[in-house]
C-alpha cells in the first residue's frame, strides 16, 4: 500500500484486521478465473491469475445490516438481489459474496446469476440464501460465468480466516484497476466495552458517487439496531464517499454493506444517544480514510486532491463547491503538472450549484511542503511561483477555499488527471 | 481546417465569408503581443507571434443585437461591461473587440481594462463606446496589458475588410488552443430577399456550456427586431452550444453575440412568423455546424462524438441523456481507443437526470464505416467486435440511443479524451 497519511481522532485507535478486526467475522479471497473465459477477443487479461477475483466475508452470528447503493438507474443485478434479500430478512445478514472482473450488469440472466452466487455461498456456509449479500464489479454487459465461482466457493468458505490475513485476501479479491487494497479498522469504547469497526473498499475508476460508492464492506462488533445502523451509514456516506470523485462517472454497481455482530456486548444502540455519536465517529474515521485511499489510488492518479471549503452558510453549499473543485478536469490536469493555475479553481467554484459572494472567495494551496495563498477577495494575490511549485510537487494536495463568513465547512476528495487514466481506459476494456 | 462534414438543409446554402458574409460587416485580426509580457516565468509562449490575438468586427450601421453569456458565477470582466453596454443602448451594437491569450477575469482592474478596450475601439471607429461589445479569452487571473491593444487598434480598425479574408483574420485572432479557426455562413431567402448569416467561434477546452459557449460572434443582414433576435438566439443556443461538452469545465467568459444589420431589406421580423422560423433554421445551421467544429477540435481530441437520443417524452430528457453520454470520461477514453465498450454508454445513460425505462434502451454505434447495434432492451446483443472496431476507428462517431416510445429527440456533441488533453492542460498554463 502506498504511504498515505491517516487522519486520527482522539479516543480512536487504528488497528490491523480490516473486515476481520471486529469480533465474529471471517473472510477470504481466491482467484477462481472469472475473466479468463470472458475476454471478447480471446486473449487473456494481463491480470488473469494475478489478482484474486472472488471474496467471501462471513459472520459467525446473524448480524444487523445496513446498505446504501448507487442511484444510477442502470443498476447491477447484484444490487437488485441484495435489496430483495435485505428486505426479506428485515435487515439481517450472515455473509457477503463478491466478485471482480465482471459487473454482472445489463445481462438478461444477471439476477439468476446473482441469486446463484448467494445460493452457492449459503450452501457452503450452511446459512439461508437470503442471508447472503452479493456484489459484483468489472466490465458491464458481459455474461458472468458461474462455473468458476461454483467450483471455488466450497473451499473458499471452508478456509475463511478470522484474522488480518483473511481480511487482506478479501480486500485483494474485490480490486479492479486498484494498485493497492484499501483496508482500515479502528478500536473504540462504548460504555466500557471495547468495540471494533473495520472495512474494505475497491476503487479506482467510474467513481462519482451518489449515495454510495464502489464496493464496500464494513463490519463491527458493536451492538446497534438495524434502524440506527442504517441511519449512521446513510449520514456518514454523505460526507465521505459521496464527496469523492475520481472521474465523474457514477458506477452501476456501487454498494456499501455494513454488518454489526453485536459481539462487543455493549448496550445496544437504539437511539441518537452519546454512544451513537461515538459509533458514528468511528464509522466516519473508517469511511473517510477509505475515501482518501480511493482518491489517492484513482485510475492513473499521482496525487490525492483534498478540497476543504469553509465559511459556507449550509453543508450543501460547502459540499457543492468542494466537489466542483475536485471534479474539474482542467484543475486535475494542472495539479498533475504541479501548475498553480488557481484561475481554474475559481472557475470551478463559479459553476458550483451553491450560493456565495464571489468577492469573499479566498484560495490557499497546501501540502507537506507548506502553504501559499493564491487568491483573496475573488482576485489574484502575488505569490511565489517557485514555492507554489514545490508545494504542488507533493502527492497529497490540500486546496483550502473560503467562500464567506458562514460557520459550515466540508471536504471533498479527488485526484489528478493523468496520461495513465487515458491509457488504462483507452487501451483495453477495463 | 480539418475535413469535417457539414450538415445542410434544403433551402439553405453554405457560403464563404464567416462574419463578413452578411452585408454591412467588416472584420480583421492582428497579432499585438498580449501574451509576451504576461508569461509568469519570463518565457515566451510558443504561440507568441504565430497566432493573432486581437480582433475587431464592425458594422456599417447600428445593428440590433442579442447575446447570451456563461452562467458561471465567476464572470469575466468583459461580460459585465458588455451587459452594461447592451442595456445602455437598448440592444444595439456597432462593433465587437475581442482578444485571446488573457481572459481578463478575476483581476481587480478587469472592468476598467474592458472599458478601455471599448473606448479605444470606439475612438478608432468613430462610434460611441457603449455601442462596442467586448470579449476576452485566455488565462484567468493575470493582469491584461492594455498597451499592445492600444497600439494595435487604430491600424486594425482602419484596415478592416468586408470579405472572407477579413473574417478569417478575425476568426484566427480569437483562437486559444484551437487547431483551426471555426467559421461558417449560410445564404437563405426571406420574402424574396436574399439574406446571409455567418459566424465564428473559438474552442477548445473549458467547454461545458450553460446558456452560451466560448467566444462567438454571429452576424446577419436579415432585418429582425431586438426582441425576436434575442429569442432566436436563446432558443437555438439550447439545442446547439448548450449540448456541447469538451471537458465539463464551464468557462468564465463564454459569450455569444449576434448582430443584425437589416441591410438585406426584408420586412423586419417582429413576431413568431414563418419568416422567423426560416431565420431560426439558418441560425441553427450556423450554430450547429460551429458546435460540431468545436467538438471536433476539442483539446487533444481525435474524434467528434455525436450522440442522438430519440424516443424521449421531453426535450429535457433527450438532452440530459445525450449530454450525459458525451460527457462520460470513461466512454470518451473508450472512443479514443476505438473500443466498443457499450456498458459505459449504458452507465452514462443511467446517471443522466432523466426519466425513462431502462428496459427500453437501445444503442447503436455508427460512422462513415457503417453501424452496429450493441444493446437492445437494456441488455447486450451479440455483435462483431471487428466491425465495431472499424466503425470506431473513424473520426466522426455517432452514438444513437433510443430510450423509449416518445416522439422527442435531441443531439449532444463531444469528443474523445486523449493523452494530448492531459499534455495541453498539464504541461503549461494554457
């Protein structure tokens, strides 16, 4: 994994273990060969045999579960199946099965195949099919071969591990063009009981979320009701994954699943109590840091862009402006070139769907190498191009924008736009 | 100019002459050296001395005028000045002065400089300052040097030509990273009188219009009232420039000016008559073909993408879906790679803010080399990858989308996303 800074809060501690950090979860991933039979021109993908493509996360007990999905009208078949299953169980889940290299989307037999994945997993784990959740990521519109999945699942389910190794295997198996697996976990305390919350996510292109992003699985041993679990997930996703954009393309298969085993034995959270706030902050820690990793590992990216907008009157305005900045292709190119072309920041602020007075706008560029104010009261200020260049040559760039005298701030995450994005997406059917 | 197909309608004939095709207009452009003093690191731009950077279009008589502008909240100073002038004259104009290489935007002295450009032009032409319109394009946030403009204007205004050469010089002078000037003109008949309507536009990045795009000047000798002229421009811009996207970045300086001299001596158009329809169609011809040129010459582009959506219930839905398709970075990359990755078309259709039944969606890819249906009823159909590749290797690609049984259709235009877009926008402050 690339060396990306973790943002940490008091009272929370980062730990290893990803989706297996919480008590009561096992995970694993294998290479089963989904892509090999699918390449249209008969060639093997360069990734074949290298990266895992099938993952299972299983809970020892029936968990409370919550999920958010893409708002794309073209929804992957796995989403439709998973929504039915969660409805049938009243928000309970025992396991997740997920594959990469094929999105199982826009196929006439998509739902049948997604159901088959759940049935096979349920059989191997000895649980009910509707207790199994399902996700797919990869190429849209190619028939998913079920045979390699069928063959691999029994052994995969038998060999799941309740440790960091199992979690890591699982995180590897949902990767598409990601260059490193995204995992993180935190430890915190609820009413004297030690709790854990950890997750994994896959990136890396077609990322411009709306209610959820990419494939995500988060687990916790905290006890929390289905209702509060869904509320926490829906709230935190708004200020994390939904403030991330790699390329403006909103995926058809985005799903984030959150399972709570309750094995930490805290008093179950059933209302918006202080414990709920502590839980939400843990969830924010995990989802915000996964968001940063997703941005940092965007397709072809060399830099993380983090735009924090302050002085807004509403959260909606702050988010709109921050997202507009990190989505601007021209700014993304300038950041790739380490060019302090702040006019492009102003341009992007200007077309954001938000209310503010352009004469109160100020912009500062910052990184580990320092910071430089480039714009004040909506107009340029003199600054050292040399210093700005040094700041922008770093790989984690902060764009700090003030839009007024309001009290609200928000952050959005993105990455630079590079030759490699074109290469990855122009050269073969990724 | 690259060889791009012109779309022609019966009753209209393409002619030479650009902004000078209509009676009563003269134009010209020169290199005055705006950029030379402005490069921040002291180096001369590679374009210095090569491309014209100052243009004037003048009318022999006071014209009825209409304009549309960017909706970006960060508006170039020239826009604010031009809006004041058009208001002061009640929609009349005598001339346009425009420069490239500097947007005169986000500068504390921006409006003063824009007014100075108008005053100098007015003096040289012997007209009133408020009868002069002004546009600037180029880098945002750098002080505009007025001296080279002041020195060049008297001679430029003295040597304006009422022919294709003058129009061409003017079109060259508003170019930024454009690789060819965009000009077009048509001849048509109103009540037995021969009329002309022609225009010029500059591209080529920061193009994602909202009410107008880029710098545009269109002239006509048809007689039409200020009110109907504005209505025609506002209506036609919706289905031409506003359906164009190069990169999703909406410029701060977009302006489209339309001037009517009335010298064709037709009965003045004052209502939504049959003559008005004929005039609008001429305007559509010119603006649609300029839109195609702008898309074809998008920064770094190798291909024009033209997405036509039919079967919609409303124009809004048809436009939303068509724009979503041509804006998708992933599809733009796939088109660069001539990869028939139709799943990305479906994905982009799916996140368009429009109402439709995904099970009624069909997609066909077409070009001079033929056509191939790749998706029907929302799912993939078998097709020849070889044939699709051949189609997509052409440089004008049609993406034909059906979204239902409705009667409405619309077209949006864009281009592929290539290494050169990154190079142009990452390598220097363009």
